[in-house]
C-alpha cells in the first residue's frame, strides 16, 4: 500500500473497505431520493377477520358450461360501513378450477387490505375470451366468464351501498331484450366504450353496452 502524506488538518474520516467502492451522494441526490420515496403508495394493513361473517351467494349460469358457478362474498364492517372481505367461487365443473382458485385468492387479498375495491370490476370486465363471449338473459353481452364474475362483484357492491347502480335507458333495455330473443351469437368491439358488444339490429350496428349506434 502506498503511503500518503497529509499536510492539512484532519477534520473527519470515513472507513472504506478494500473490496468495495463508496459512492457519496450529493445533497441534490438525497433530496431526489426523498421526493421519490414520498410517491410510494403502501397498502393498508390487513383487516382482522372476525369469527363470523355475513355474506351473499350468487349463481352464475353461462352457455359455456352445463354447471353453474356459485359466487359467495362475505362482508365486514369498517367504520360503520359494510364492505367485502373475502370471495369464494364453487362449481361442479372442474375445467376452470386452478385459475378460479387463483382469482379468488387475489381478490380476497385485495378486499382484506381495506382499499377501494371498485377498480376490480373494470379490470375483470375488460377480460375477453378469445373464443367469444355470450349473451345473458335480458340481452346483456358478456365478453368472458371472468367479466361476468366482475359484474357479479359490481352487483354486490351496489347491494351493500359502495357503488351507485347505473341508469339504463329503456331504449337500451329493449335492444338487449331483442338481441336475446333473436339469438345473436357474436359481437364486435364498440368504438365508444371499447366493449365487445356491437351487434346487428334492424340493419344497424348497435352497442348493447352503451347504446352507441351508427344509425344515430
């Protein structure tokens, strides 16, 4: 090791390892790190589960399977308000067992952290089945089974008061019922709401989700 002569007064020192290099941060760098750390959003602590919870069970029937799905959502009271805590999905059809179990665990994990669960509805309703969707009774188009699970969660959030029910014009309701009665099997993507729900009705392309029509 080469000796170094020090001619000035020593006012401080650092211990430096021979195997590592120490990089000092300038005050500007430290300020930038502090500002970036302030942007980090941490999830809320997990809500503690009571011994007993009340919930609701919904039945989903689709043309994709002869067996129905049963969706159970249990609720918890937080600051005097009812909110979902966990979700279970059961069916005799075991074809979708693995991804359904994974989905319920992820959804329940989000519920238990006590955040706003309404974003889950839009995320699930945006999932499209490459094989094509189907029409529910009443004429509402479902792009996938996952999307219908999302709608089921939305209906539950409406039921417990976390979401306001959407207003559906009577004209749109009539179009959905007509599409259901004539048995439309497929749909195209709507340029307005981006849902796969544009069908041909009375010689005009019509969206059964938002009511968009090329005919006005």
